[in-house]
C-alpha cells in the first residue's frame, strides 16, 4: 500500500512539474507573442492538470492514511505484546506514565519517519533530478549559481544535528514525567484528597508543565533557526537568479517566460531540498524515540523452553518445593530461604505469615511471575519450566486481596479470560461465591457497569467476583492470597465452605493472616524470616 502511495505521489509530482512549462507558454507565446489560442490552450491544460492532481491526491491520501495507520497499530501492538510477556514484578519498576508516553508519542514518531521517509526521499530525489534537468535545459548558468549555495545548506544541517537530538530527548523525557504525574495522582485521587494535598499537586503540575513548555520551546527554536537559515540561503538563491536572469533578459539572451519558469522550478527544487532536510531532522527525532522504544523491548521476557509441553488434562496438582530461595531485588536479602515442602494433590494447605514475609512470592513462583534464584519447584514430578507458560497460568489461579476488575459489566468481568463460558454458568459460579447477594439489588443486575479497576465496588465485592471467576477457570491449583480479607468473618467462612465444596478435588493453598476464618486444612505452615515451620491453624 505504501508503494502504491509512492507511485501516486510521483505521478502527482509529475503533473505539478508540468505547470511552469505551461506558464512559459502563456507568457512567451500567449501574452508577448499575442497568440490568444495558445494562451487559452495553456490555461485549459493548467486546469486539467489541477483537476487530475486533485483526484489523484484524494486517492493518495486515503491509501497513505490507511497504510500508515496499520503500520502504527502494528508497531504499537508488537511492543505491547512484548510488555505483556515481561514478568509483572519487572514491569512494575517502569512508571506507567513513562510506558504510556513511549507507547504513544515515541512509537508514533518512529512510525511517522518509517512510513514517510522512503516515499518522501524517493519523491524528493526524483523531483530534484527532473527539475534540475529542466532547469539546466532552461539556463545552465542560472543552475550553476543555485548549485553553488548547496554546500552551505548542508553545513547548517550538520551543525544542527546534535542539538536537535539533545532537545528531542529532553522533550520526550519531560513528556514522560508529565504523563507519569497525571497517571499517579489521578489514580490516587482519593489519597490526594485525604491528605488535602490538592494545591500541592497543582503546583507540581504547573512546574512540570513549565518544564515541558521550556523543552518544547527549546526544540522549536533549534528547528526554527535551522529552517530559517536554510530559507535565507534559498532567498539568496532566488535573488541571485533574478539579478543574473534579469540581466540576461535585458540583454536579449533569455526570454521573460523562461526566467519566470526557471524561478518556479527553483521554488519546486527548494521545496524538495527542504523536504530532504526535514527528513534529516525527522531522522534525529526518530533515533531518540526508537532508542526509548528499544529500552522497552529490552525488558526481559519470562523464558519459555522451546520444548515446553502442555499441562496434561489429567494433571493431579501435586507440588514439591526443593530448597527454593528468592532474593530481594533491592538489597539481596532472601525473601525465601531454602524453602522445602510437599503439597499433595487435592489437599488444602494454609500458609500463615506477617505482611512481607514472602507468602505472595510463593504464588508468583508457581505462575512463574518470578523464577527461583536456586532450588526448583516440581508439578506432578516435573519442573515448572517444562510446562507452557499459558497452561500454567490458566490452571493455577490466584485470587488476591485486592483483585483488579476491568471497565465493563459485572458479567464481563466474571467471564474475563473465559469468554466461551455461557451466561448461565457464569451466574451460577457467582451465586456460589455469594456475588448474587449484592448484584441482586442492583438495578441492572449482572449488566451493571463498573469503572476502571472496579470503581464502584467495594474490596469485598471485587473479591467475590474474583472467586467466582476462579471457579469458572476450572483450575488445577487454587491459591487464595488474602482473598477473603475484605469480608467479615461469617461471610469469609461461608466463602471458604463454598470453595471447599467446589474445589474439593483440587489443590488449595490459602494464604492468610486470619487463620480463624479457615475451618479446616490438611496442613498449616508458618512463613517467617524466609523460612517455613509447621504451625497450628489457629492461635
């Protein structure tokens, strides 16, 4: 599609290039030569060329916009898909606002240069060649005068190159900081208001805005100064052509129409030269943006073996931890220190421990959001790395303390990741998780829309929806990571009884600091200081 757009663009440029020759006929033969039919014919030719250019220009615009849009979405989709393969723990170190800025502004900059550069360069070069040949045919002396100023323009561009690159990087980084601030403070508006910090945050926004504006002005000044100096050289060339060409006209060595046509072609050649110079400036901006995008693509994905196999349908859910250790990212202190334990298939294990003891790290290990620094975890006798990631994450379901819901209806959130499940099955799972208790009083029931992150629902309500969604997954292993902490004691026990009934044949790991909510288990462990020790269920 881009190649077709290029061909159409060249055809439009060729039609436009014929206009000065018709102007020459109007002046020399129509006006000065007093041949009215020639004048009318040349004017009709101009109208015909303009009409053809208008029609082709519309087709060219549609084709180009469609092709460049697809390129943009393809680039953005590729980077987005890569980010979704990065470990959530690693991804959490990159500010969301910065990622959004790179996915939006930087990728768009790369796309613009990628789709514009080749057609613009080819079109400009061909235009310069054709126009240059015509100009030589009209007057080789005037053409040499114009060419003598070309090295000066190249020197201006070379001088501006590092300044353009530096100003572009500074602008992109300022835009990232501004985006990050907006994402952080708007998502945490509740806490900003609770601290009565609205005025503080407004001043911070003003400061970031002033910084961004300064960077914009800096980049604009570099671009303007470079373009203006090049424009001055262009005006110098035009003035020189008029002086020398006018002398030739007065001497009778050049016709007025030829001089006018030459000046028109000079304008077209200057436009093509300016386009090529703009490509150089665009290249510097695209280099900066590409480097920022490549930093995202450089984030390591979770490694999946090329020979990884699917999790068998008859998998039992037997787990074994063998001297598993995980170090903290900041200080190297062990979060888990040589953890070893066996969890029999279909059993219910309670894991207790204070906040930050590493309980959630165990859940992340099972889904391979993080890999152990030493030791290994076996599922049905095979290391986790031998299974396909998608299978592990579908069959090992974690219900967290503060589950995330997406914008949409409650039913959409129940079926998230399980679109094949019909509405009846989804609502039945919701009843078992006690979702029906609060949905039944809503005017729109399961069609009720929830906001971003589950806005409009309490933590307990979101937890119930997440538990129902876990039931729909028909998991091999269910991990409840403080999943009922948002419920009162009676409701939490009711949910646990329901889960025991639904997942009676499944391996269940209950992570909790409220062991009193659990009415029974096969074994209870206490995690403390990175080590495991047997514990009682209560007390």
